[in-house]
């Protein structure tokens, strides 16, 4: 569940089976307040054009849509006696573009395509601002997803790396505190090879920033770092000294970053 604010009106956005549904109830409140939200939605559903739009959307996206029932509603739409609720539309036609939820986030929700169309029933400006705010929400979600992906990439080979250190570099009789020094030292091998500084050097240079150097790495740097963790574990098992591994890993980092950042062929997009 997310919230966007359109012309001072908070509007709920739900994710249902990886599809975005926007609260028509919240949207209707922007027109005449919460008390008349249900009436506004019902009046919108009475419109012949609305029924045509909903039915066409369902025909495109819903293989279980009941066309016969849709035709029945289409014939009656627009007549003075025609009344239709969202629940009845869903029950009679097996529609999926509109859903009715109860409970804390209860109300009538519609797939974003339909919600944008409903926005016209509020006002043209409301519809345009709704689309703009929804797009802003999606951009922010993608940014957060990218951040999560970056952090996960940095952890891909973490277990392999630490296991190689434990099996090959940490004697069995030392204390946990002594072992942590070795782990930190090996982490700094990667930091120096990739970023040119140890963790402490980075913190001393950036006292106002939270986290560590890897929290501020680019996606390409984290891809490279993940590869280097795996390679370092192999080099450790091969018996290479720390100095030898540092030089080798730095060379690999330079080469891989050039490859990742290059778009000279025109066939490779940068990972940002």
C-alpha cells in the first residue's frame, strides 16, 4: 500500500497481483468530500461511455469476463432507470478491473488505467495531476528497488568469501575478536582494490556520512565488488598472499569497470 497526494487529497494505491489499483473512493472525495464518494462512483458507472470503457478494458485483459452480462448493462446504460454499483458490476461480469475491499483500507479500487479514466469525472486538472503523481510514485519505487538490488548484489558472494577466509586464513585456536580482525583485513583488501581506501580511511574522510563506502557505491561498482569477492575466495584457496591478491584484484577491478562503464559499441546500456 502506498499513498499519493493529488490536489491536497490523499489517495491510496494498492498492489494486487503485481498490478496497481488506485482508490476511486479517495479520488471521489476530492470532488464533494467523503460523504458523497459512493454516489459519485455510482453516477459514473451509470454512464454509457463508462460501461463501454470498462467492458472493452475487461475484454482485453480478462479472459473470464462475461460478455453476455456486459451487453445487458451496455443496453441499459444511460437510461434514467439504470443504476449500477461496483459490487454488482464485479459479481455479474466477473470483472477484475475494479475491486471492492473492506476493512482498514476499504473502498472501491480500480486498475490504474480505469482510475485515470475516472479522474475525468473529477476534473481534467485532477486527472493530469493524478497521472503525474502516480508516475512520480513509480519512479521512486524503482529507485528504492534499485537500491535494494545494489545491496543484494554486494551480498551475493559474501558467504563464499567469508567461508574461504575461515577455512584458509583463520587458525582454529584464536578468539572471535582476533578472527574479526582477519575478516576486516580481508574486507579492506576488496575496499582498497575497488575504491582505493580502507573502510577506516573512508570514514575519516567522510565523517558526516552514515554507513560505509559500499553504501555509496554505484551499481556497476557493486557488481564488480561482488565478482571480486568470489575471485578473492578462489585466490585465498590457491594460497596467494594478501599482497599478491590485492594487486591482482585491483587489475581486475580496473578492467571490469572499464567494461561495465563502456558503451562504445552502442550495444551495451550503462547500469546505473
